[in-house]
C-alpha cells in the first residue's frame, strides 16, 4: 500500500483516526478547522507558486518543494500537534532520500504566528520509519476500527461527532 503524509500524521495522533481515514470515512470537508487549514494553505504565501514545485512521489504529495535548495516547506495552522507534523515531514524527507535526493531538509511554517521550525532527518528516524510503515499497515487492515482515545484533542478532530455521538 502507499503510505501518505496523512497516514503518518494520524498514526502519531490517533490510531482510530488513521483507520477511519484509510477506510474512506471522511468528514474533512465540513469541519471548520479543516476548511480554515485549506484556506490558509491557499492564501498564506500567494507569491510562492512560481518559486516552489508540487512533488508527487510514491504516494506522498508535497505542496511546496524548493528544488534548488532541496527544502520542503510544510504549512500548518498551529503547532498544537507538532510532534505529528514533524513526523510527517520526516517521512517526506525519508521518501525523497529513498528516491535519490541527497540531504533534503524541511521547514514547518505557522503563518498565523509567523513561527518556523527546521526539521532534518537523522538515523533515529531512518530506523524508526520502516517500523511506522509496518504498524500503519497492520492498523488499517484490521477489520475493526480502534477504540476512541478520549483525549482533549478529540474536540478539535473532524471525527469528533462521529466518535462521540450519543454520549
Ligand atoms: S475524535 Fe478522538 S478518538 Fe475520534 S478519531 Fe478523532 S482523535 Fe481519534
């Protein structure tokens, strides 16, 4: 199976969310945070289109790649779940490396707060990522959806009503 950036991101947030996403159950278009994030992506840096390339390779899609400096720019709405965003960016760097691009680096960008966070790939992630891939494949191919996690982050999740309806 092709593992996407969202698979990696959701794997680090909630295995139920990962399973729902992979199995085509989606509420992405109606959730306010997602709509806000999409708008942010389209408007944060309107001048970028000429400088950056969209890259689609091995199931991943990188919206803003600087081929000259080999830098991935990943735009996020907030840094609340930054560990998952960092993991997603590590995965993009790993896939680029796996396809022969030497020494790519990444930058997480938060336009609302004007913050940036540089991300590089180390041997720690190179060793961990095949394990993430195996674990993701195992989770998403299970016949049953993993249980809810009952964490504060659930209130910001697009699956919140689906998960907690009736409670
Ligand atoms: S609402 Fe919570 S339990 Fe449900 S998918 Fe989202 S993060 Fe997971």
